């Protein structure tokens, strides 16, 4: 077989394999992907030596023949430092000027990473949001992505360059600089991966990926090789801090495959992808999460008549207070109790709003409990595997843990318990569902 | 007289006066200029409290009804700090990436000054080079200005805003960021003043203006109220450090009136303008300057035949070595001596180049003197006032100072002397020409 023919064969085979699963390309084929978008967070580029380390990591992927777009956050605590400077000047700096200021952070890291790559002998170029064609609306400090004009990026890629792009920022149609808000650099990377039809978006961070539980609480917690977008969204919404919900939603909508991995280790990371790619290997439960940031409010003896719930939650919505779980008791003697949870930071405001509403409705009163925790089980396998809820309640009961509220979705069950029992609950659930063991498949006994 | 009619009268009168001299608009008319471009250097915006101070200064001018464009440099030592970061990554960072990095410095100060103005209740907006339409060629780190598309700036001015613009930088036609090299922010301000047809360009710096001599050497040195572009160029070329030659040349070519003044005092500063505006008040001598950064080379007994000088200075030019003064002795016995000065930092390289040339030409040898100084008298009045040179040589002779080389232009006389005698020479010349006294006019005796 000639070298050319072999290459053709190799590429065809890779093409087939890429369609299936990235992490299964046999390395003896020198398996490469066409285009990868990589994103490095602030701690990954905190100083010159870490930037050089990132450059070596990028270079080694480029060496395998993959085209690369690299998105960077601002160095270490640069963004906080810039905000501090702004606050020395003004107690409420204008959002437009704040964006103008903050956007410099990523431009510094993009230029430095590009220099580091060039120093290693690799062709690299940094592009800021304007140069990269990242267009947003004009809602400064929390702008929405509108479109990415990839002309310049594609031109640089075609010239064989590694394209380093500033995360977190965009430009309006008037060329004003915007920023995308919290987790903005992840969003930049995923949006670029979508616009460029990249094969993969690698998010490098300071954790190794998504675990079956927080390893600080469950030392046996296992790194998940794969997780579906829906499961990741539920895990993020119920307390996992790996990725912002907004970025994962964007990835799901545009079918961008995400590999979350550590900048500081060689661990394989977690692939976040569509359920179709996870297929039959899907476990029943992917993980146990918890959240101690909420508080519970209970309104006692509300008259049980139409429009009451609308009145209560309408008033909270008008005050911009997000409500998470809601439970309404079965009516007794014409009245009922309504319980719900809010972010603890909103608790005082929520109480104030409700006092008026209670008076108006003739409810008996409001009870507040800020010492609660929410523990959740997340797993796409729940849909087809009944009995998970019962097993969860039993595991908690075995530990003498009382359940105060329950809420379910098709792939999640959450229980509100006492805050002091959260670690015990997470450990018990992780054990009860054997999450430390690999290869628990749907259909097998647990 | 109605208010409207009065305003019209006032504006007409101001218009007339603006055509003549800015600093003579009677303040009882509330004299204002249509548009001023102000530039604040790095020390003027070194920290939050200085930025607030600059904002108050800008605001007070805006209060008088003047439209304002404000150009800022990077905060304090930011540029040096960024260069240091680049050098931690690479010993020779690519010019394009260096520009991308350095340009963030001015964006930070523009955003912060804009916030400071807004906090004082003034409408302000910061624009970076792209937004301000500052177009350059693509010679990174020392780009040349090509044009300024003032559409956006004019739009913001029309909306009544103070427009704060990043100095030192521009963009290529591919939207790549460039920087203009040393003194670039002055150039930005002057170019903006030219493009916007501003009435005045105020350069705020850490000195009070242009003095008749360096006040550290001549305590009696007097601040010049006015100086012509040509004189300023000669003063800059002979050692005055107030403004870069390049910026003054640009101002002369586009007839931009510059007022150099201190950010830290209320002194009136020095107006740099065309000779026609200085008119009959022109002094014979504007100032005494000195330069101790040069060294002298002498080639002994060069054969005196055509092409010799071309050979010597051609070789130096090829090595990118700038030659300042050149003296060729009267020929004796078919040979001559040639002396010239170069920047001391180029001395070793110049010697190396010349050694080869001497061998080729059969010259006797090279002598080097790095302990020299150049003292210069600059004054447009010299053109019409003979005898200045003789008076200068006498003043130096009276102090027993030997003159080693002499060079003249129509408005300047320079003498090379021993470096150790430079202070004595500057003081003697300042005294001999009575420069401490005001109002020495052309035609009067000195």
C-alpha cells in the first residue's frame, strides 16, 4: 500500500470513527480530529509559566494534525483586579465602560499565549472579539451572542495557524465591546465550536471532569467518562459547579460535543454529548449532587381557592426572586400550606414581599427555614427504570434522614433535608446506587 | 440686545479672536474654543486619584462650553509592565502580538477616565483605536498613521459627549491593532486635532512647558509662552525632551496649534504654533539646549579625493547608524581629517564599521571621544539678526570653554564641547543672551 493510499484509508476510517466516539479512535492510527476548539480558564493561564505549559499542551494536539482554535480567559484574578480599579473610580461604573475595561483582560492572555506558541515554533495569531467576528446584542455586562462571522478565523486556520481568541467578550453592530457575563468564556468556546462546526470543544478547567459526586465529600466518587447534556443541565441546576447551565444549553441546542478536563493533569475528562452518542452504555444514575444555598419558606393556612398560588408567586416574580421547588399540601378545612425554596440571598426580600400578600389573603403566617439542603439523584436511565425514587427514599430513611420536600423531573429526583445531614445523605446515596463501580448499565441489577 | 443676538455677537468676536491667538480671548466674554483635543500622559493617569484629578480638569474645560476629545496614555508604568510580561514568555515577541498586548494599556485608562467623568455627572464615552477610526499601515510597533475616519467621534461629539480616546494605537485595514512607537500618544492627539479641525491640542505632561533652558541646570530659566514649530523641532533635536520630533512635525504639517502644559499645576504652558501667530513678538533666541548622549569619532589622514565621504557615511548608513554633525578639515598634503558624532549607544558598532573602511581607504586611524556634549542656541530671530554666532563663541571663550565642532542651521547654532563643561556652558549662554528676562524682541539690543 502506498503512503498516499494508506493516508486515505486512515482518514476514511477516522471519519467513520469520529462519527461514533472521539475517545475510541485507536491511537495506533494517529487518530486526529479535523478541528478542535479548546478553552483555558483563568487559573490555567495565571502566570508566565502556566501560559507556557498551556502552550505546550496546545502544541502537542496541533502536532497530531488537528486544526485548533483556542479560547482564553483573563489571567488569574485580572478581572477582579480590574473591577476593583473601576470601583476605586466609581461606585456604579457604567456597564459600557466596564466592558471596555474588562475586555482588556482576555486580550492580554490571548496575546501572551500566542507569543508562547510562536516561541515554541508554532504559527499562532491572537484575535479579539471584533477580529474574531463575535457579534452580540448591546446589553453590556451580560450580552447575548447573536452570530459569529467566521471569515477571519477560517482564513487564519486555512493559513495553518493556531487561532487564539479572547473569551467572554463580543462586539455590538456599532463595534462597541460587550461581555457575556459569568461563565462567558465557556460560552465563547462552545459558540465558536458550533459556528466552525468543530468536532469537539475541550473545556480545560481546574477539576478533572464531572464526578458521580463531589470528591471532597465522597472520596470514592468516580470520574464520569460521558454524560448527556440533559443530565449535565440537571446536575448543574442541582449543585454541580463544573459548567454554567447557559453554556451547556447552548451546546445542547447546537449539538456541540464538550470534553471537560483538567489543565493540570493527563486525565481523560468527561465528554458531554447527546444521548444518542451515549447509547446503551447509559448508567441509570450518573451522579449525586447537593446544594446548600437555598432556604425554605412555608405559608400556613392559606385559603384554598383559585388564584391564590398565582398571587403568591406572581408577587415573588415581580420582585425578581427565583423560586425553585414548590409543594402544596392537601387541603384541610378550606385552607392549605404552601412551601417553596428560594436562594438564601433572596430570603429577606422574599419574606418582605410575602408579608403583604399574606395579609391580603388572610393566611395564618410565614415560617422560614434557612438550614436546609437539597440532595439530588440525576440519571437519564431513570426514565426507563422505575423504582429509583423508592430506593432513594429508603437509603435516606436507613440513615434516619427526614425528607421535607420532594421534587422530580424525568431524569432527576431532589429531596430537601436538614442542612446538617447533607454529607451523610450524599455518601449514603452514592453507596446505595453503587456509583463508585464502573459499568453499571441500564437493565442490570444494582 | 437679545440673548440670541448677544451670543451671535460673542461667537463672531470669538471667531475673530480664535483666528489670532487663543490665550488672548478676554475671559469676561466667557471665551471658549469650539473644540479642543487634550492629551494626558501616563504619569497624569498613574492611579485612581490622579484619574479623578484629570477628570475634574477636563470637566472644568467642558463647563466653559468647549467640545472635548481627550487622548490618554496607559496608566503609569503599565506599558513597561506589559513588555516585562511579554519578555517572560518570549525573548523576541512578535511585533503583532506585542501591539495586541500593549494596546490594552490605553484601553484601561480610557475606560477609567470615562467612568470618572460620568461619576462627576458628565456625559463621556471611551473609544479605542478601532472605534475612533484611527487607521495605520501594518508596520507593527512603529506604525504610520494613514487616516482618521472621524464619523464615530463626530457623532459622539454631536450628542454632547466628552470623547475619551486611547492614544498610541491604531488599526490596519484588516482590523489588526498597531502601535505608533515612542511618543505615540502625542501623535494621536495631534492627528485627531488635525482630522477634527480642532482649535487647539493641549498636551498635558509632567513639566510646565518649554523653558529657555533646563531649569535643573539654569534655575532662572523662563517658561516660553510661545515657540514656533521650527524652533521646537530644533530644540527637540538638540536635546529638549518636552515633545517628540515626530509629533511636532505632524503638527507643523497640519498647522495644529499645541499647548504644552503641566497636569499638576495651573501654569499657562507653552503654545507651539506657526511663526505667523508669533509675529513681531518673536525673540531672537528662544532657548539653550544640550545633549550629552553623543560621541565623537575622528578619522585621521583620509586621502582627500572624491567619493571618500560617500564611502564612509554610506557604510555607516548601511549599518543603520545615524550621524549627527560632520566636519571635514581643510586638506593638507593630500589628506584630510573627518570628524562626526553618533549616538553613544552606536559607538562600538560605528568603530567596527569604520575599521574596515579605513583599511580600504588607507587612512591613518580612528580616534574616539565619548566625553563630549553638544550645546545649542535655538531661535527663529537668528535668520534676521546677524552676529548671534560670534556672540555665542565669545560667551564660551569667556568661560575658557574650547569649541571642538560647530554646526549651524538658519535658526540654530550647535557647538561640541567637553562633557564636563556642559553645565557651565549652558549657564553662560543663558546669561549672555539675557534669556531670563521677558520681552526681548527682535530688533532690540541684548
